[in-house]
């Protein structure tokens, strides 16, 4: 059953330089017990879209339109009080940088206790016991003593675990993890991903993983959405995206990372150019200035925005024909 459904979400920020179209027509859904991986370069709109779901944009700074349906309830039109009552209880977020997301003045335990007591009628003693249990559940050693430590006294991996403990303290039905393994060494990364997977299975939560690391989504995601310039350019199951990607941008992402599942004799190929300004998004396909196959579209790439088409249960926004996409990907593997 679909738990989160986002329909035509647009998040625009007025600035002195112009209108920043951070998210420009995004549609996706996540079911209970399923994981959606959202991938793309920095500035593609991944985090902005999820902050919109959580209702964390400051009032008056963003123009938000579209629908964000949480178990059928639209959050875009809901009051701040209503969204705040859902945040933490029914949906929670693991932020990219736990050192800045956690308050430096309060102990880790105090912050977990506060998050728990907001949504549960519990005494301080009961909430403290729950905080210790959560720290133990996420693998922090000596939780009875560490509960009284401050965020700066934790290592990067331990802070991330504490952030997960805080996010999961009220057993949320939707968990959004924004770059949960950034700046962590590979062994700690694996532990964090295992932890998210185990906790999802325990609570049957819907999970969204935001990352630029395709290795992370290969490990966790059931479905993958590839974002570029505030829009989705491809959406499909993880096996479809990795085995037969349909968009040149997805090809570029895959070619620029090492693969252990196949022999590679050539060097990794970076995507040429840089992501576009979200104030002046190119006409036509936003990826056209960096795409090596523009000449195969008969000029459509530079003049017409490609529709996000359903091609056999998956979606892609590309002017290339299906035959061209299959031929070109086969030549690039």
C-alpha cells in the first residue's frame, strides 16, 4: 500500500538574481516496507524535495505547490501545527550532518528524550530509559553513560547512530535518510546501512535514501529515482536502473563509478561539464549541454522539454528513441 505519494511537487525560491527552481514537477511514491533511492549530483533537488515532505522550509522562503500525501493526507495545504505533530511521530529524517543538526548545548540523551516526550505521555525517567534503549539498539557502546555526553564527544559514526536513534525514537512510518553515510569510513558506512535495513524490517517503515553514491542505493533501494536540475529523468526498480538504464545522465553516473560485478578494461568516464543553474535552466532537455547524443534527437533536445514517459512500468524523460537508447547503452557497457 502506498504510504507517501508526491504529485507534481514544485519548490521555487525567489532571490535577487531570479527564481530558483530547486524542484520543478516531481512525482513519486513509496510503499510501506519499501525503499526508494533518490540519486543525482549536488544541486539536483534531492534534499530540497525531502525537506518539503517534512515541512522544514521556513515560512515565506519557498513557493511550494503540488501535493504531498502522507497516508492520504495532503501536507502541502496542512497547517504548520499539523505537520509538526506528524514530524517525529509518523515521519522522521536523518540529516546529512549530525554535528550541525544536533544542538551543541544539550546532551544527546536530552535531545532524544525531548523528541520522545513531545509525542508520548511519558515521565522523564521513562523517556530517559527509552533513550538509553534506543542508543543501545543503534549500537552505541555503554549507552547508560553515553546518554549524558554531548554531540561533540561522539565520533562521526557514533553521531550518525545517535541521529538515527533520535529519528526512530517514536517508531516513524516514513524515514528519510539524507546522505546517511557521507564522510564516514567504509566499515562504518556498511554498519549504518545494515542498521537502517534492520530497523526498516522491524518497523515496516517506508524509507527514502538520498545520496549521490550509487553503491548505497545498490545496497538498500527497491526503486531508484534519478534527479537532474530539479526534475526526475528516470525512475525504475534498482535492477532495471543498474542493468538497463534508459537516460544518458544515468549512463554517465554509472560509467563514473567502479563496478565489481563486471570486468572493466577502460578508465572511468566522468560526465563532462557542470550541472546547470537552477535560475537559468537550459531550454528543452536540461541535460542537453552535457549530452553526447543531442544530434540524434533532430533538434528536440534543445527546443522541447521531454515528457516523463511510462515505458513498460518504468519512466524516462528522454527524446532518444527506445532503439537508440538500447543500442547506445549496449555500446557503453
